[in-house]
């Protein structure tokens, strides 16, 4: 009788520890935060331009975020980066109006967080005309095409 009782107890414990096939669906699956930076096609120095970011999660614009910042710097002057707080333009869209004081290659890094998820996408921005050194930097920064790896669809 003790053996039957012991086996029944062990069976209950092991049955409680078995994995269900749909266990992954029972837990909240976090969807990553995505950012799309929207800029005018042509940006000139000393002219005000809109810089916007569209934040989405699971294909929908994010209603509220914990924080959003725009970090900007000129290619050859990262020490003087500026951080600006954008305004909420509408649901999921944050933006600023920026005037770049001189031509050149700039970087904009978006710092955005929501519920512990943090993203920091970065884009290159050409303002006006590039200097010779900036052009050379961009040409050297482009990865060379590998032979024999062309894919045609």
C-alpha cells in the first residue's frame, strides 16, 4: 500500500512539472520597439528642417514611451554632440526642427525606451556639400562587393 501511495505522489509531482506544448503562448511575448527616422531628401545648412522619428511596436504606433532623445554630431566633431528632447507630434511620432550651422556629414542617433526595451538606431545625414575628407571617408566606409556572390531574383 505504501508503494502505491508513493508512486501516486511521485506521479503527481512529475505530472505537475511536465511542459505543455503551448507554454510559449501562455507567456507575454515582448515585441521589439522599432524606429524610422524621417528626414527631408535635401538638407541645406542654415535652414530649419524637420527631423522626426516614428516609433512602432508590433506594427502599431507606440502611444507612450518612457523616453526619446535625439543625439546629433558632425562627423569630425563627436566631442560636441548635442542631445535634444523632441516633442510628441502625434501618437508614435516625435520630432524637432533643427538648423545645421554648416555643411557636412552628420550623425543622428535616436535613444528611445519603453517598458525596459531600449533602442538606439543611428543614421548618417548629408547637409549641403561634403568636404573632400568626408567623401573619402564615405567611400572607404562602403564595404566592397564580393566576387561571385551576386543574387538575382
